[in-house]
C-alpha cells in the first residue's frame, strides 16, 4: 500500500484528505509544519508528498528544494491558494511534480496522485534498465553499482540515491571530465538543468565529506576549474 504524506497547517484539510486517500487504498500520515514534517518524512518514508506552500515556519518551495538537494526523488505535489503562473513556475523549478490551487476537488487530487505515482514508477524502471552493473574499484573505494553501495577501506559509506548516482556516473569513466550540465542531465534528464543548478555543488560537497579522508584536498572526486568534475583514474 502506497503511503501519502501531507504537510499543511489546516487540520480540517488533513481530515478530508486522509478520508479520501484511505478510501482510495492509500495509507496516510501528516504534519502541521515544515520542521516536524521533515522529521516525520525520515520516520515514515512516504511514497508521495503533498506540500503546502505557505507553512507557519517554512516556505514549501524551500522545503522541496532542500529535499532535492539531499537527493530525494519523492514526488511532490504543491498545494497553494496562489494561482499566478510566477508561483507555479517557482514551484516546478524548486523540484515539484505538480501544483494544485485551493480550493480543489479531492477526487482531482487523487487522480493527480495516481498520475505522479505512475510517472515515478516509469522513471524508476527506466533507471533500473539503463544503469550500469557490477563493481568499480578506484583506489580504496569500492563502488557496487548493483547494490547502490560504496565502501571506503572496507567500511560502508552511506550516500543518498542521488549522491550515489553522481559517484557511479563519474567513477564509471575515471579521468573523464563531466560538466555540471552533463551531471544534471544524467541525474534528472534533459531539460532539467536550469532547475537543478545549485544541487550538484551541494551534493559534491556532501559526497566529499563522506568518501574523502580530507574533503578540502580531495583524492577521488576532483574539481576541474571552470568545467566541472572528474573521478580520479588511479594515476
């Protein structure tokens, strides 16, 4: 059973959406503000997130951008009373998958959830078919492409899905320089580079903290100034 999470400060809306989703065969969880919502996401591991734009303690667009920067692939549907195309554009560029304006028909929300879930499943299946298999050994790093695992000196390093995909992409062609745009396209597909422009830098910084002995002087994930990044080729 797929689980849908709602982050919105309207208790009545929680009750309505919970009832509609449970009738539709989904499980439901919800939070009333951004920070408790982010904590609940880590515990509940939902399959889709419905996110209000205007929360008491946070902006929904910022929360979504934070999720994407951390490598989360969860489908996100924004809820907002704002109908302006500018707000919708901000939402999609923050990494949202859909945008619904209030008031809305709960039946339409369920249809949009189903459509987002179908797209997410297709993307996952396509990634599984297209990705590399096997193990790549670079120095003291062992990258297990089948299992999405990285080991440094025999100890497992815990990377997010997107962090691992960056490592796998670069380590699969050690010594080859990848531009930021090429990395973005490899992770999110063509046409998504503008909305993901800051995410690569953030994730590279996090990866280095996890795999490098000295992140300020990296051995494996190297910067090519003015171009992009490459993985050490062992020489």
